[in-house]
C-alpha cells in the first residue's frame, strides 16, 4: 500500500523540517490532516522506509569517503614535511562515521529480520 502524492510531499517536508508544524506549512497540509496521516500504519511505514533509504545513501557516501580518507592518511604518513594534524582529524572523523554507518547497516538488517519474524508470527495466528 503506497502513499499518495500529497502524503509523499508531506513526508518529504517532514524529513526536511525540524517539526510537524513547519512540515505542514512547507507541504501545504492542514495540521489535522497531518495528524491523521501520522496515526496510520501505512504512513508510518512509508516514513520509516524513507528514513532508512536516506541513511543507506548517507552510509554509502561515508563508506566511499572512508577510502579517500585512508588514501590521505597514507600520503601524510609517507610525507615527513607535511603537518598532518588537521588532515588526520578530518580523516579520523570520516573513518569514525564510516564505521558507525556500518554498525547502522547491521542494526537495520537485524531490524528487518525481526520485522520479518513478527510478520511471519502474525500470519501464523
């Protein structure tokens, strides 16, 4: 069950704005309508899926940057003339986030497995 175009517009606004009120303004949706949508399983599932998709893209980008960060670290380690402090700090941050992204991927996989088990269990009852 997919959400309609108006709901999708609100969902995207909800992901961009800091609160529901501002998302309503951005998407031109009355707050009462937004509240009704937010209370449905269908909308909540679409919201969760969109957030997962965004995190997947972010994680992929961070993993790509971790390769570049590793290359910079190698260059710094090989060049005794370069003051590496600022670059090392940036590289450490990128690598830390990339590893954290991997942890998030693993957690998302575990959640998907749990959801599949829950769905299977509900179907059996």
